[in-house]
C-alpha cells in the first residue's frame, strides 16, 4: 500500500457488498521475515478490521511463494527440472517433495493457525494456491518414481513389456540403471523417447500434488473449527485464460481432501466474451465434489487491458457463475499492485484506489446479490449429459498429438465438443475414469472425446453403459492405447470395436477432405475436416457420414451403432464446429434429450434453488439486444420483479441477464 | 591481407580523397601475442605509411576483443550472464568489471600509447568500441549491485516499499539474502518477477559502461597531446540497422568523458533508403555533447547485399551526414575481409581489392568534399524542437510493453514520432532527464514519447516548461510510474494530470477502434489505432479527438490543455503514421513553428557554416526526379555553382542533392 | 510383440514374397542385458525360423543405441555437444570416439558375430545404422581437432593466415590456447565467429564418421564369409523426409569401407508423391560405389499418416527404386510398434498385425517382382549428366547462406536443379571433389550448384573438363572461397572467371527483379528471382539473360562461354523452377544430349538388364490417367506381357507403371 488506507478500503468494500476476503496467500516473507521468527501483526490487523466491518475472511496458507532466506539457506528447496535448478524470484519454484520445504511449511502453517484460528472472522482456509507439481524432477523425485514403478509392476520384465522398452535398446535390466525421466518425450534435453514411461512419470508427478494438498489439508484440519471449511484454488489449462482440463493435477483425486472445491476462472473479455469458460470451469468444479456447490476463488475484475469489461459484462459474468452453481464469486484482486509482474493484471480498483466504472458496476452487483439472497445460492443442478475426460488420456494424447510437431492438444479436441453443447444450451457434468462406472447411469448421453489411453475397466464400463441403454458419442483415438499407453493389438477402436460396430487399421491426415452426409446442410458438410481421419469400415454400425475425398471416399467418417439398449456414435475425424453441432444434435435426439429452444448468444441455465423453486437464467452474450424464447414458462423475473406470463419471448439488453423463477 | 599491398591501398585511398583512417581496434591478439609480450610493428608500419601519404590516423584501444591466451589463463574474464559463462571466440564477451581484464587492458593501453603517442600521424584516440555491458551479471556484478542498492536506499524497508517486494514473498529481510538478478523479468531462467528491481539492475549495468569508458579515457588522456581528441564509437538500438535509443548505455552520461561524440550509423539501403536513421543518429550524437559537431565513425560503404548502394546514394548519404553536423564520415571498412563472420559486410572495396562502382562513387564524393572545404564543416545547427527520451523509461517500458508477450518496445513508440518530424522537415535535438531542466527553454516544442518511468523532478520541470510558455506533445504511459517503476498512486497521467488537464484510470487494447476528430481527413482518422488506448476524461483540456468505437466512444483520444503560457497535448493511444503527422502538425502550429514547404521524399536540412553563411541542404530520397520548393531563397547551389534566384522550385535528380548557400 | 507370433509373421512375409529381413540393429540392451553377459537366444530363434522359411537375413550391429547400464557405468560414453552432455534415453546419443564405447562395442560385435556367423541364413551385415557424428564435441574431440590442425598446417602462422584469425583478435599464438569450437558460428553459446574454423571442425567431425564405420567394417570383415557383404544404411539430409546431401557424413569416403551401399529413402506421399527423392537417393547411392547397384535398406510402407499410400503408389515406388538400380527394397518396418516414439511411423502391418490395404498391395508387388525375376535386377545405368556436389561447399555455404538469418541451405540450391533434370527425364549421376577429376570425362554435361568452397585442384579440373569439350552449368557463389573458406582475392567467379568469361565484384538481394531473356517465354522470365543476384559483367561470354530491374538492368544474369572445346554456363542468380527448366534445357541442347519426349508427371528411366536387354520404365506420378510417348520403340511390356509395336503412346493408369523391354 502506498499509504495506510485499510479503513478506506473496507468502507469501499462494504459499499460494494463484498462480504468475504481472502488473505495470507504468498506472504510468507512477511510473516516469517527470518527463519523461525514469526510476525502475524498484519494478519491480526486485517482480521480485526474485517471482523469489525462484518466481512468474513478465508485464510490462505502462504506456501506457494517461499521467502528469500529459505532459498539462500536451503538451496535444494528450489525444484530441479529438465531445465536445471530453479532460481529464486518467482512463485511456485519449489520442490513440493523437499523435506526442508515440508518441515518449514508445516512449522509456518502451524504457527499461523495457532495464532489466528480462534479469530471469529475466519470462515475457512485455503491450502496453498493453484498448486501443481511445477515439473519437479530432481534426484529425489526420480528415486520416488522408481519406487512407484517397483510397486506398480511385479517384475522388470512386466515393466519392459508394458512399456515396450526393448525398442531402441531402452530395456531396463536392473532398477539401479533406471535413467532420468521427464514429463514428456519433447522435454529438452531428451531423456526418454518412450511416451509410456513419460506418461507414467507425469501420473507420478500428479500424485505428488494430490499427496501434498492432502498433507496440508490434514494439518489445517487439526485447527479448523466446526462450520469452517478447507478449500484449494484449482486452476485450469492456461492459454492466456482458463481453457480446459489441467494437465498437472488429478482434480477429482486432489479435491477429495477438500471440504469444498474452489477454482480460478479467467476468460476472454470485451467482444470475445462468450461465457464458455465460466460454464466449463463451473461444471468441472461442481463435478469434483459430486455436484456440490463450489467457490469461484479468483476471477477477473478489470484484469488485463483486453479484459477491461464493457458496461454490463461484470454483472453478466457474476450471475453466470451463480447459475452454474457457484456459492462465491471472488475477484482477484481488490486493488492493483504498484510494482512487479502483475501490475497490469488489475483488480477492482486501479492503482489510484479510487472509484472507477468497474468498481461501480461491482457495487451494483453486490446490491443485486444482496437483494436476491438465498433465492440464488446453493443451487441444485441436475444434468442429463456428461463429458468423460481423463488425465491419463490427456497426457498420452499430448505426447503424440496428430504427429511430430503437431500443436493440437487433448483440450483442442475436448473444447469444441464442450463448446458445441454450450452453444446448444445443453448443460453438462464431468466424469473421469475414477467415477465413471458409478455415475454413468445418471446420464442420458455421455460425450467421450479422444480417450486415447484407458484401461479395460473403463472401456468395459462404457460398454456396459451403452448396453444398458446409455448413449455415447466418442471420437477417433479412443481406446487406441491401454493404461500404459501401449497400442492395443486388438482390432481398433481398441476395446470398443464391438460396441461401436466399426473397425479400422489405417489413418491419414485430412487433405482435400470433407463430409458426405445427410446430417447437415451441404455447405457445412463441405467444410474441410481437421487434423485426423481414420479409415473406418462399418461392421454393424450405420454409416451417418462418409468422407468426401478423391481416394478415401469409401470409408466411414461418422457412424452410429445400436448396442444393447443404447447407441454408440463414432466420430472418426475432427469435424468443424458447425459439423460437431449437427453430429451432437443428432446424438441428443437419439438420446431423447429435452432441448432448449434458445441457442447462443442466448445462454440458458437451469437450476433449483434452496426453496425448491426452479430457476431459469437467461444470458445475452452479445452486444446486440436479443430475444430469448420462453414459451411455456410462467413466473417472475427476479431482477426486475416483473411477471412472466403468456409471452413467447423476453428481450435481453446487450450483455443482459434475466432470472426467471418458474411457477408452472 | 592476402598479400602486401599497403602502398596500393594508400594510393587508392588518396585517389578517393580519404584523409583519415582508424586503426588498432580489436587487434589485441596481434599486438600482445603472448601475455606481456608486445609487438607494435604493424602499427608503426601503417602510421609511417599514412603519415608519408598525409593521411591522419585515429588509434583505437584494442580492448573490445580479447586474445585467446587471456581466456585460457584468466577464464573469469569471460562474462557470466543469465545464460551462463560466455565462451571464447566472439568479441564483447568479457566482463568489463573483471579485475584481471582491467589490469591487462590498462597495461596493453599504456604499452601501446607509450609506443605510438609521439607519432605525428595521430589526430586522436578511440577508447574501446561500441561498448556496452554485454549483460555481465556474474557474482561480482551481483555484489556490486547490492552495494549500489545499499547506497541508494536508507534502509531495507525503504527498498522493500519502493520496489513492492512484499508481493509474492519477495521481501528482503537481510542484505545477505538478496537474490541473483538479471536485466529483465523475461530473462530465462527467471530470477526476478519485479520490473522495479530489474530496472534498477539495468541502470546499474549502464553505470558500469559509463565508469568503464571514463576509466579508459582517463588513461588515454595521460598520453594525449594538445589538439588530439578522445572519442568513442557509440551505437544505437540494433534491428539489423541503427534503429533508436541504445538500451545498454546512458549516452549522455557516457559521452561526458569524451572530447567529441562518435557514432555508428547503419541504415536500410536501395529503395528502403529514407535517411531517417542518418538524421536520428546525427541528432542524437550532436545532442550528446551540447550541440557540438560529431564523427560518423562507421557507416556503410557496400555493406550487406541489401545495402549495396544504387548509383548516387553514397553521395546522398555522405552529404546527409554533413548536413546533420557530422565533421567526419568514415566507412566501415576500407576493404572486405576474406574470412569470418563479417565476410558479407563489405567495405569500400570487395575482396578483390579492385575498383568497383561503390569505390568509384566514393572517389567523386572525396573530390566534392575537398572542393567544398570549410564551407560545409563544423556546421552550426539551431533547432526549435526537441525530443525528450529516457533510458529509465525505455527499460521500464520494455519490461511491460503493452502486455505479456507484446513485442513493441520503447523505440517503437519513439521512432514513429521522430519519423513524422523527419518527414515534415522539422529538425530536432534530443534531451534526456539529465539536461532537460537546463535546456528545455531553448525549444518551442518538445515531444515526450512514453516517459513511463520518471522522477518528480523531471515531471515538475516539464510542468514548469509548459507553464512558462513551452509546448509539449506527450503520449500514453507518460508519468505512469516513478523512478523506481512503482505505479504512481496519484491520478494518472501521474504527475502531469493537471498540466495535461485530463485523467484516466483504465486502459484497453484497441480493437475496432479509430479516431473521431476534425484534425485530419476521414480516411486517416479511420485507420485502426495501435497497441494501447487509455480511457481518458478531459477535465480542463480541449478534446481534439475521441475514440470511434462501439463502447469507448465517450473517452478522449487526443487532448490539448492550455497550462500557464504554454500548451500540453496528450496522445492517449498509439496512432498510425498519418495520424501522427496530423497531430504533430497541429502541435507545431500551436507552438508557432516556422515550417518547411517541403515534405519527404524531399528532405531539407538547415545550418550555418563557419563563415556565418546559412546553408540549405535539399535531398531527394526517392528514385524519381522531384521538385523541391525554394521560394523566397536566393544564393548559390554549391555543387553545381549555379545561382539560385527568382525561382520557386529546384529539380532534384533521383537520390540527388543540392546545397544552397543562402544570400538573402 | 504382444504375444508370440513369429510363425504367423513369417507366413505373412512369405505370402508377400519377402525374402530378406534385417535384424539385430538397436537391440544391444536385449543382447547384453548386463555388462559382459550376452544373450543371443532371440537372434538364434529368428535366424532358425527365417532359414527354415527360406528368408535370408542381414544382421545389423546393435551399436547405434546403447544399453542403460552403459550410460550409468560409463557416463562419458554420452556425447558432449555445445548444448552440454547428452542424457540417456534416445538413440545416437553417444560419443563415437569414446574409448569405453569403442571397447564395449567391439566386444559386443565380436561376441555376436562369433555366435552367429556360421548361420546359413545370413547373407550380409550392416554396421551400425544411419551413423553420423551427432555433433560430438567434448574435450577429447576438441583435442583431436587441434591435432588434426597441427597436421594440416605447417605452422600457426599458416593457420592464422588461412583462417584469417587476426580478425576480432582470434589469432592463435600457441596451440595450447586453441579454444573450444563447434560445427557452426550459429552454435549457441557462440564459440567461434569464424566460418573457416567451424568448417574445418565440421570436416573433422565427418572424418570421425568415416573412421568409425571403417573400424566397424574391419571387425565384421574378420567374420564375414565369402559371398556375404558389409553395408551401411546411409541417410540423407532430413526435412521430415529424405531431402538432399547429408551434411554430417562424407558419403563417398565412408562408403569405401562398405561392399555395397545402402540407403534410407523416405519421401512425401499421397498427392505430394513425385518420386524425386527416390531418384535422388538412388542416384546418390549408385554413385557412392562407382555405379554399382545398391540397397534401399529402409523406405516407407505405411509410414506417417500423411504418407499412407494411395492404391497403386506402393507398387509405383518399389519399381521406381528398381529402375534407379536398387537391388533390394526393404520396408521399415514389418509391423508397427506398440510403444515409444515411432508408434505412428507404421510398418507394413498396423499394430493389429492383420492384413490391411498396404500389406495387400505389398503382396502383389512381391508376386510381380518374383515373376520378373532377373529381368529387372542388377540393372546397369549409364547417364550422360552428372551433378557435382561437395560437403565442403555445403558446410561453408550453410554458414553464410544468403545473409545473417537466411534460412536457405546448400540443398535448397541443389534440389531445384536436380528436380528440374528429374522433371525433364534427364537421368543423372553424382560426383564429388574426390572423384570429379577421374570421372568427369564420362559425362556430356555437369551441373555444379553453388560450389562455394573448393580448392584449386577441383576448379582446375573443371576448367580442364570444359576445355576438353565438356559442358557445365554452374551458379552464383561457385569458387567464391577456397578450401579454407577464405574468399578468393582473385577476380570472381574465383578460379573460374576465365572459363566462364565473366567477372563480378558486387551482389545484392533480388527485389523487384526478374529476367530479360529470350531463353523462355515472357511469363516465365517475369517470375521474381530468388535470394541472390550477382552483378555480373560478361567479358568473353555471351549474355543469355540480363536482369529486369530499375537499377541493375545492365548486368548479366545468365551467360554462356565457349572455352576450349566445351561451354560454361553461369547462372548468377537463383531462378524459379520454370526458369531453371529453360536454362537447363538450353544447356542440354548445347551439350548435345538425347532428350526424352516425356516430361513429368510421366517419369522415364532407362537401364540395361543382366541379359543385356534395354529396359524403359515409364511411371505415372499423378492421379490422372496419362499418355506416355514411346515413338520409335518396339518390344514387350513386362507387367502385362503385351507387345509394344507401331504405337506412339502408351496409356498409364493413375500412379501406374510400365516396363518395356526394348527389342529395337
């Protein structure tokens, strides 16, 4: 702070209806200025002031940024990666398995909690922040990985076979000679050319995150009072904003140690704002804890210059989070910093700490939320559609993508399918292999993009789901390799050939290729296919589309097979967005889904509130006034208080929102 | 040399009117073949031969390329940077602070000067060459930086506050734990995420250059005779040619130890030749030493294949240097090397050492210059316009640019403004914060591009200048941060809000944005804005342009404020070249500048010669014959000897030149 | 293998007419699981089974991929390059000069050969695989290089002069101070700025490969039986496929230790298939051993997704190899691997090991080849045209290319000339400086692209060749530097100025430049020139083309000089493909070549079989049916058995082939 202005800040927060703040995170250097010497006076001061103002506090453990003295005294705390040992300076540079780091972190956490845990302002704790493994792969991690493999495999022979290590003389003939490994065959300098081994290493690295977060949560649980929670701020695959599945953390595993899931959601803004990331991040977070509501622990206020919200967008964003099931929407951060790397990642206030248009809109949001109160909190979401994703498939897929040098990643396949559902207002949950068998039956339709690495259990569970009446849409590469990223030697699609009623043994890159089909109009069918084409022959399946191509024209591109009581649709190529829309629309019809009459940019989300009332949220994700279809609905629009009756449409202002409490 | 041809070379030089050569530079390995064993026979031979021929000699100290034995015996002489320790092989690979390097360099310089300094051929000395800090940042430099900070700040708290080090736990609680720093937050591996710290480090690195050059100059001064000079060959920001302000040297500081400023000027050629770099390099060099004439120590003869001059261009270039105030135009180099990295950076002669079209044109130039004699040397330039640049602003700006990953640098902002003045034939000087307060009053109009980091003193001096009747044009980001790259918490534009009569607290990237204004024609106004848009509200200022944008249309883009007796124009966005032309034209009118009637490609430069005669140089920077306006002028064209009288225009051949000695 | 299926594999191989397999390569970790402990049971099993089935075996020494235990116990076996020491994991990571590696490799090879060499299935041996120097440049290699230089030069002065080391103080005053060098001035970190030194180092590295392969061949020769051969699998410059001359091996030198040349040929497929790489790889391999037939040791079956052959292409490719003189066409590999980096580099079988369209076409090829038998093996090729290439020129050219940052390499110049000949059905041999003087007289026309570095001997041999009636076409940069990459100080084109009858001393990059000429139609002449333009003045030569350019229009672009009994055509710029076609067509006419009436996509290859019958192969490299001209030929089409008589054309199906046994 340029000067003491805590009271002024709190007054401005109160005026904006802000009722929770998060503190503590990344302040280790301030709270333990010298090893073993603690100073919590800043925490005390803020806790007291917030309590006085009626603002509740989430305390974060400060462990994701280490103090300078630690790096100096315990240099091995800095993680070693393929690029060498990290230098001090940035956050998230430590080896989360390092014993000194663990010892010092535990002492810090315990000292802090012992000091503050009785404070009445506290409602919960966040352990660490945006935790990942940061590619730690020094000596100790290498040894840990060998131990992990020893447990995983009954013998060296079993491992050599599973990973195909005879190739290029990579065979391991004694555990002592096991070489250094990194998370990818593309790591430079090259240590492994075996994507099976690197995928196993990546899985091991993810397991370190799960263990580390559970370890912190266990410590905090010793201090936590009744009614308080422990959360973590999970974040997604980052492409300048939250894009898709996080490759470095098994979210469903890691979330088990948390009382409630928390998430970072950053997204494009201004006229690139679509709300898709808000929905995706929310669906994923809700699914981490079995459908439970979640916290948006960080999202953008002003953010980057390209995000500075247009009038109305901040409100639209906040209510979109709520409609997805968020029970908190927290901005990162209150006010912009005056120095350092995030100077241009702006909070609600600019560096002048004065009112500005974004803050003023936040004030309006605070007032709206206060007035709506329990009508829109702890919403219950019940969806008919799920997406099955897999961190194992992601890692394995990304090793090979569509060929050496190809830039497309697993999320580039998943997102277009997710986004197509989003545009069609088909709300979704997420499943991963850890809970698929248990939960699949809750869904009418499950989308399974590129499940490139999967064990027999999950493939069998998919088969059972279809046989029992479920419907799936799955794509190229699904089932291609087993849990060890070993290509299945059975007929492809591996493990699902019978369910899908198709076979293939060759594939090409699309060139001069589009679709020949009656599922969509000609113009859409003629759009060039992307990235991958399997040369599929239908055995039992119906061919919904073939390739339009001078040579490959006799092969199937999209098929659907009746299998047991259900159906299995196979998409053997990467279609364009419009082609996906048509394919998923057909699959939705086959699955008997009830469909919304609205399409993007009108976004519709449905939920039931704590009072048992059905809510329909309608969002206008465009800069034009649009008309949302609401035929058949009666009730009340909560923001305006106006009655909805006998009307087919509702006008939504640019970036506007309506919340209809449905009474019929 | 492939064979002994010194006499032949000298004869060809003489024929071309060459009367000065520069020798010695980078020949350490030849002059000290073994440690402590000196051999100056080559120097002697060349000095004698030149003297005999009446050609004067500048001797360079040979220190910018170390001999192989030094790297072998004193490996720490090779600088350590973030990328590790340099290897032997290239030039400029040494740590200019290394004690062994200093000791050996001093012995070498003293031995050479003791040997040659009585030679009558010598007219002056060059210390080192194109000196920079080469990112030296090894242990000793790190310790030096900590000492520098200790002196700069009264306490650790003061430093932590100034640099905002609490953020991400970067707080320094004892000097011993101060971590390794490099010149940018983008240095890989990352050592600092704090642009305030890295800017301070960069300033410290620049101070090493100043100290090093002064140290060499002090040594040489001990040997220098009356009438001899010490110079340095300063070079500019390099983008395949001399582009803008040098980031690694404080030119105005470093030039203080020199008797005369020298400069490298390389520039695009053939049909990309505009002369802008010749003007910029000249204006900057002239400004280094208070308007004094300067040396063009290196410029291209043939140069690269893309530079090989069209007929006439070599003459055009030479006279352009002279018209900017150069008292020497030296080609690098005489003849092309037969080996090594600069084989294709060709001199006046190709590797066959025979006459060629470029040499033949140089002969003509030599004859012309000889015939013009003192009429065009030691020209006096008096300009009404200056540009205020700042190395501190440059460093700080470049850390953040327009966002993570943005490629635009400080010079990308400065150059379009400079170039606009150049196209309009508004000749300029340069100021930096070290002399702004003293010199500003000499100018009617001062352009201040992106003064992103500045202390209160310089901002106050700007305010005083305007208040006292000066006129400024400044841009977005000026005043945003203080001398520690800490964002000002006052209302933006920081420190100048009142002078400019505007405020802002938000900014965006332009998308679908252009200008709405009457300052220029519609087509120009409609050109899309670039890189940055501050959402400015005029308080007292007149709004000269607003944004043409669906959302941001109520904010000001260009404003002008009467403040005291002067005016302050604010450009809140990066305009296109044509838009800048209109804005600067308006500012020039407001400042009451006398304007040339010629526009680029006719370039006009004015000066007064030693005899007190006004000279007007007219250059045709195009491949077409053009007509220059000369209404109102009488006198003589010096190259042709023809009288200029009662004529409105003068025809200039493609790439042609006229020099009018004005008599009215 | 996912399960034991050797018998099934062999049955499928037999069905496809496969009669040779290659085994052993890269299986060191399996054959020597622990240091000094050998297990050849896999070899025995496969040898026995192949022998029983009548399939012959080539045994590869397994040395190009080291076992894990070796890296652990002898870490220095891993090569050190400019980037540091290699890590274990990939193949070709070792220092081929390391004494431990050599000792262990020799023991391995001797143990294996002692074990298998009596086996009747063996027809020959391959030493190592795709051997190169892998940029090994650790301490020992540096010392070896210094020794190499000591032998090469009579004194340090001679070396300093030859390499121009005075420049930038690089002079070496004692051998002890010789600094570390790497293969290019672009190696990072920079160690040398002298392309003469780096070219010498690159030549030394290539000599290591020659020595290493000869060393292995010597060992194998001790065990080899009469009638068996030793080969090596040479590979070409790799650009995602086999592109041009290999920079890391002197193929003609290294092949001397082999009984027969072997080669990798991979090439674009599907509608990018042209056959040019098949021809180039074949011509080069045939030329390595004096016109002798060669083995295609690896070529693609399915290969990458972008290569999966269209129907007919596999046959077209196989017969194209045969028509170039191949005596073996071997696919890499039999079946696709289930793990690791080459999972998507597919063999004849996919991972399901079942029949697929590519395998089925291979079956047809096997049957065709069996039925044609000796009619198409050991073909004799006699060509009138050769290309002179040079590894020294390649290395030196690539250091400088067309300027700093230019991406074009030597092969980018060579290939367009080769490809033009290929399109015109002018079959070629290759020469390099080691055999040019001896063999040149066998050719009517020799193409010499960019012979940038060459000693006087080869330039004199070229002059002699022309004087005695030979015809050459050579390009820009030929003769520019000597064998030490020192620019010749004689008039350029260095050493050939008189032969070519032209001179130049300047050059530029083409901009707005095309040709003015009557050698081609206007549209072709107007195509913009590429990369380089020498400003050539004809002294005795005829000017065939000048530059169409606003400034450089008086200089010659293409000239031809009668010199003695022959002619010398100079191409001073890089023309477009169509321009090259016209220039080479003119040169072919001047040289009195008999020309094919067919042009690409009809590819014609001629040879004489063992029975002394002339064969004309006709290939259709397009997806349309085309008509090949065969006027004047009588005989029999061998694939169909149909008579060819009194007909002017022959229809070729898409990707079709005809083989005419000529009887007239």
